[in-house]
C-alpha cells in the first residue's frame, strides 16, 4: 500500500499550518485545563504535582502527540482507516486498526459526559451574565457577583442545578447541538472557522482574568509559590497516576481527535515543531489557568483542595466578594465555554469521520447521528445526579464502587481506555510501523529522531503501561 496521497477520503482539510495548530490547540485546551488541572494540582499539594506533570508532558505527552498526528497524516483517513493503512504499508496485521476503534470509542464516550459538564458551564454563563446585566442596569457595574446571596446560597446553586434534570438535560442539549452544528459544517467551514474565532477570544479572556487576579488580589505571589514550590512529601503513587492520566486527557491523546485531525494536515507541514507547539500551548494554558484561579481562591481564604467544586462553588463565592466580580465571573465562565466547545468538536469529529468514511453518509447526517447517540448517553449521566442517583454502573468493581454514572464513564475512559490507547500507539509506532515512513513523517533526523524513537518505543510503553496497571489495581501501590 503506497501512502503518498495527502488528505482524506472527503477531501476536506486545514487551509494552513496555523489553522491546524489552532484547531489542535483548541482540542487540547478545554475543561481539562481549566477545571481538572487546577483541581488536581490543588488536591495534590501544588508544586510537586505540577513539576511531575510537566515532566510527563515532555517525556511522554509530546512524543505521543507527534506519534498520533503522524499516524493520521500518513494514513489519511478516519482514525480506524489511518491505522489500518499504516499497518498495511508496514506489512503488519490489519488488527492494529483496533487502536483506532478503541480511540474513537473513548472519544465518543468522553463526548457524552463532557457535554453534560459543559452544560453546567453554560448555566454559570447565564447566571453570571444575567447578574452582570442586572448590576449594570442598576448602575452598579462594579458590584460583586450574586449580590445579596449568602455563601450557602451561592454554593447551593450547584445542588439546585443537579436536582433539576430538565435543566441539566436542556443545557447538555444546547451544548451538543452547538458541537454538532460546527462539525456538520465541515473541517474548513466548521471546525477551522470555530477554532479561528474562539481560540484567540479564549486567550484574550484568559489573560484578562489572570491580570485581574494579579492586580486586584495580593495573592499572586502566594499562588506562584503554591504552584511552583515543590513539596515532594505531597506526592504519592496515586498522584503520579493522576498526573499522567491528566496529561493524556489534556493533550487529547488516545481519544481519536489527534489521529483524525492529523489526516487533514498537508504533506508539507513539518510535524515535530508543530506537535511541540501544541503540547507547549496546552501546558502553558494549564499553568495560566492555575495562576488565574489560585490568587482568586486564596484572596477570599478558600481551600485550593476543594476538588471538582473549585470552579463552580469556590470561585463564585470569590466573585461575590471581589470588585467587578459579576463582570469577571461572566468573562470567566464564557472563556471556559469557548475552551470546552473547541474540544468537544474534536471529540465528535473522530467518530463522525469514521461514519462518513465507513458508511458514506453525508457529513451533517453523520454528525447528527453520532451526536444524537452521545447526547442520549449524556442524558443518562445527567440523570445520575437526581433520578438515578443511587445507580453505580460498575459498583461491583472496587475502583468504581462509589462512582455515579458520569464519574464511572470519566473514570473508565480516563483510567483504562486512554492509557490503553496511548500504550498501543506507542507500541505500534515504536516497534511495528515502517521505520522509514515514520521517520519521514516526523521530519526529524539524527540524534533527535533517535531520542524521539527511544521515548516512544521504551519510555512511553513502560510508563503508560504502569499507569494502566496501577489504575486497574490500586492495591498494587
Ligand atoms: N483535551 C480536552 C480537555 O483538556 O478538556 C479533552 C479532550 C478533547 C480529550 C479531545 C480528548 C480529545 F480527543
């Protein structure tokens, strides 16, 4: 099988390298950076966790990002077809295409609950936006958010939302519909255009809120110290495990997104520096998100280890007490919404591209179909907070014994499917794919290629394999 043809079956693709970088950074930067990363860093003591995270990104994440993009570009189809093409070219078994199947299944499942969480974000966009407009019209544009509410009332908003299945499902529907609409519009006219508008807007808003925190609070120095002074006693094997899982999730690895986006990259793009930029941008945003959130959390004496409630409960309390908090709260939730949307479109694109290639469906039909089924699974996740709150889908399995429906899906994909998908990519690219093809795709030569290959062939499988093992059998550590 000769792999000389650029582009995909559909013939649609990125208009430029910058467009690809924006779309891939858009896929990478999402709820993972702004919600999960600061939450995990806060829970695991800050500095040491962040140092380990950065190490994982450089040694494992970056080589894997390059591996996935090159597989996509070399294969030139949807995630399954691309791996199958590269395997055929390398005279290897067709069964390797299972990597693609595993990845798009993971992406599809992540999409279904990701959209539910993004729905919570929309709820806060509206709540803070309405509040800001109210403050503006009553002549107090610099008021705090949720004026007149007690701390209990503000944190109680989350519980009220969870107790309201119709609202949860409605918000989830809005987010999924937006995602489907963009993907249905095509790679160039939908995904690329969305990334071109939303990502720059996201960066501007991120810088505004970070500067605001640095100027208005006196806690910026404390936040820097919290994030960058390593206290290694806070590190334990579970934290290492979480750091690697988070690195995979945040870089959008093993969920079909990068494999699929890679197929739309033209032949003349040099992939190694491109992959490096994507990994650095994603990690940079995670750091900035910490520098944005922690000063605000510290300024009102809240706990950085608040867990998943950090941005939905702690930050609204902070916005309540801070000058112009209603405006900043609105800006803050809007920026998370933008980040979530550019990620969810990459999650939907993976399975959609497969449906288009496999069944020859038109793109809008494929996007609506895949989005519709993911929506239905998300509905079940949303009901897990109210009507089905007793349900523990994998309750028989000790690692998921306490997990509600959404947490189970999150845990199953994050602890099992992503590490497994990343492990298989490393093994395939490092050991089985045609070496000449791989080297040519990376654009690397000499020592750099050897170093990259060493990381992919040895370091990634061992490290990711260990994470998978410990994730499955926490008793081992
Ligand atoms: N990287 C995204 C985030 O950090 O929120 C989540 C994600 C998007 C994972 C796309 C996987 C993926 F294919």
